[in-house]
């Protein structure tokens, strides 16, 4: 079975949550017989064909962006060529250019779409995009929601409930490098081992301004891994608040991220808007057996982190509540350790890459079986 994944960004250009999920899907399904490839856009001027962890990554030049949506003139032809060779197309939503490419390439191959998130911020452009979005979601064979919470709270997914199912994200800890003693010693010397850790892109919906406010007036160490559009704004806020207990480390290699995940006391995940549909770094915290603090935004974050069980869940955009949650975990180390243990058990039960991969292979087989019954669904004109 040959599957083509199509998304706007991927390794080695970017290392965000969706890219991590696609990586885990490709590597995990390969272990059970799927030949998966990825088509993506790149700012790189060369190296358009890459091999990454045993699978092909096809890259086409990014020509321009509108409201964070990348466009590529050469993607249309490349997508059509690769789709002809694939048995099934696996789309990753949202990316309006992908919807356009789907119709321009006149794709008739069996297809599914993983619905990673509603479009939340670009409300005016969303009105223009909406007809194309509905045409695209109508045309694909199946839709995957990433948590029961998101399926229950998305008005878009409600329209497609009959052809939508839930397959949660999953991670394989074996893909992550083992923590190196030298890096553990290095970071222990730099930031200690009693800190709250945030990992992720520094974007508007991550609620990091709330985390900084929560850290103000305390001695609780906070470590932030990542870079992004609001980085300088956050650093100015930290300077204004005189936060000597907050450390911005920028983007780090995987070996350093693993070392810090191993050392940290707990995971801080202050995302306050629905653009945060799941929270891969929150799931990484569970995989490393850490208690978590997240907010209730009606998405998959609260499917990973269960209040008073695997961590604490507080109202969004509430610095005082977030501060109190951090102080509670610090003051109750035994309860925090128990929460971390239960977080790991929940990860093992629900969020492994093996479980996710088997569910996707089952879905691929169902969609392909249906297309075999109805040959009009097969082909790429």
C-alpha cells in the first residue's frame, strides 16, 4: 500500500507538532507494511528530494505566503505526479492551498484528511475560503478528528459527523534519542531540575504571556524551548516583569529537548485559544511521566491531561490560576509524582504511535476496500 502525505511543512525545515505527528504516522505505518511518502513546501533552494528516517520527502519551492498559507506554483504538477503513483492520499488540514491543489490536480484517488485544527484567527479570510473548504471536506472519503473533545466542540466537524472518526495522536519513545549523561549534567548545571518546562513554537495562541505573568513574583524556575513570531514580544514582557527565573533557550536539538524533558519537574502548557487542537509537547510530557498544567479550551489538551489525575487544568488566560497550579505542584511533590506516573500510564494506554498507526492502517484499508467496490472513486485524471 502506497500513501502520499501532503502538508505545508515537514522535517527538516520545521519541527512543529503536526510535523512530529506526520513523522510518527509515516514511521509507524511503515512497520506494518505501508510505503509512505511526504510532499511539502520548502524555502530551501536545493535538495528537493530527501530521505528522512527511511522515507522519501519530496519538496517543492515555497513561492509566497498569505495569512500563514504557503503557495507553490510547482506543487500542482508535482502533487499530480505523486498522486498517480499512490494508492491513497492522506491530507493534513488546515491548509487552504492543499484544498486548491486537490481540485486543480483533479484528484480522484481514495483520500482521507486528518483534521488537526479549526481555523480560528483569520476570520475575514475564512469567509472567502469557506466555500472551498466545504467542497474539499465534502470530496474526501473520510475525516479523522484527533480527540473526542475536538469532535464534540468543532462546528465544522459536526457537519461531517457521519464520515468522521477519532484517531488520537501517538508517539513512539524509541524514535527519541536516549538522554545523554553529558547533556543532562550540562542542563542540570544551567537550569537545575525543579523547573516547569514549555516546549513548542512561540505563537500567539500558546498563551506564553500568561505563563510569564504567572511566573512573576515567584521563584519558580520556568524554561521555554522554542522560537517563533512572538519571541521578541515575550522577551520584552519578561524584561519588563524582571523575570530572572524564566529562561528562553530558543530552538534546540532533539538531544537537548530530551534532556530537559527528563530533568523537568512538570510540563507547563498555557495555550489559551482553540488553535491549540491537541498539544504534542503536552503528550511528550506524559510520555516522560511528568505532571502537567494545561487550560480548558475544549480541545484535545484536556483529553491528554485529566484534571487532578494526570495534572491540573485551569481556566484559559488566567495567570493567577496558572500560578496557583504551579505552586500547588511544587508544594505537593508526592502528588505531583503520582500525577506524572498516571500521565505515563495514560500515554501507554491511549497515545502510543503503534496504536495510532494500526488505527490508520485499518482506516486506509477500509477506504481502499470501498473504492474497490466503487471503481469510479479510483484514478487521478
